[in-house]
């Protein structure tokens, strides 16, 4: 283990944590990694700290001394963490149940200033981490609710992106010095107007229509003209990048929020567990409308129904304070209540 670099330790722990799901247990290896990494935590990068904590959490291997050292280092260097580092670190400590109140407070303060960078699944994951650890952070949840509420107010286009108007103006100017100037003006609704100008100098060899002049240009350049390929496309696969990870722009319009139905249910459950009464998120019709848009997927998920039922009960309890939050759509509300009754009946039968 002493020959391993810091990143090698983290990557090894990650690999064996994934292999554990296939039935491969390696407690001695994790214990050796924990002992070696504990003395090097001060040399770890932010990515190594996150990976090490997440690997041990997923493997289910208890290492209190290592997690205490990771918590101290992460608390000092939380400003170096990206948004996914913050979320994954909070989830790792919540999953292991390791008490680190100072770390959760530092993560909450740092994430509170980056709410504008979070998407729906980011808000859901961070809120779920704090709710699983039973850490109340009123300032963080208020900021998350406010940011998410403003995001839910915007209608969502079928592609998953907010609709916007895009106007492009292209101007070409040909000067006597064989220089082409291209001006591109881009206008977006309620955003800004940007103008880009590029100057491209064309080669003095000219016309594509005259083979003689084209050959003369190759001769004057001093370079050897490439021979035509006798087999221009030997690969029958039309995609020149056969592997999905190597394909060029495989998904030009990715969905910014994968599984928005699960994210909505997890987020609602998290706010209910920590009793974060955020009027900016639940007072308007936007949360209920978002649940209605994804009701077809929510109705097929038993976990989502149980989480929304817990939120519905918490919402009814909050109405005693005079809050009149909109409830769930009727079909979803009936399904949540039926799921709760079935779970109660199953528990009574088991007893």
C-alpha cells in the first residue's frame, strides 16, 4: 500500500466498492486502505477525499478514524469542492451515519451560496443527504426551496429545456485583400445580445472549379498532394466512432434533470423529514403542477408514492399554522393514500 499514490488508493477503494455488489468481499483490503489513507488525508485532493468517503460508504466498511480525518480536511477545504463533491461527501457521511456536525454546517454554508448552479436532481440529492443524516439547516433549505421554486415557475419545453427565442444574423464582407469578415449577432429573449466577429484569410490559390488552378496551387505550396483513398470507407458502420463514449456529441440535447419524478419525490420527502416549511417552494401552484406533469411516472413508483404520502401528511400538519399550500393532484393523492393503507395492512398482517 505504501507504493500506491493517493489517487490509486481512492480508485482501488472505488473499484472494490463496486465489486462488492457482485458478492466480492474484501474487508482486509479496505482495512489496509483505511490505515494507509488515514496518514495521507492531508495530501488528498478534493476529488480524492470525496471518492474515498463515498467508496467506504458504498462498501459498508466502518472506518471511524478515517472518516474523522476526512471530515476535518473536508471542512477546511470545502471551498475547493465542486457542487457534486459537496453532494457526494454529504451523502457518504449520511450513509455511514458518522456524526460530523461541523462538516455538515460547512457544506450547508458553502452550498447556500451556489444554489444558482443547482438543478432539480442536485437539490434533491443534497436535501436527501441532510434529511438522511437528520441535519437541520434552515438557511440551506430555504435557499434550496427559493431557487427550486423560481426554477419550477418557468414552463418546460418538450425537449426538457426552457423555451427561448434565438435570432442569428450573419454578415459576410469580402475585401480586396482576400479577407472575409464574419459578424454573428446572437439575441436571446430576456438575456443579452452578443456580437462575434471573426476574420478569416483565404488562401491565394483560388477557384475550386478550375482543376488547373487547384493543381498549380498545390505545386506552388511545396507540399505533396495527397493521393485519393482507394477505399474511402472500409468500415461498414456509418458511425466513425464505434464506441458510445468516443462518439462525437452523442446526445446534443441532454435532459438537464434525469428522472425528474424521483427527484421531486425525494425532495418533498427531505423537506418533510427536516420540517423545512418553505413557502417559496410549496405556497404557489408550481410544485403541484410539476407533480401533475410527472404523475404518470410517479404512479408507477411505490417509493415515490410513499414519500409523497409522507409529504402530504406533513403538509396537512403545517396547515395548522395557517399555511394553505396546494395539495397533490387527485389521482396522485388517491394513489398515495392507497399505498399508505396497503403498507399499514401489510404491517398488521406481519405482526
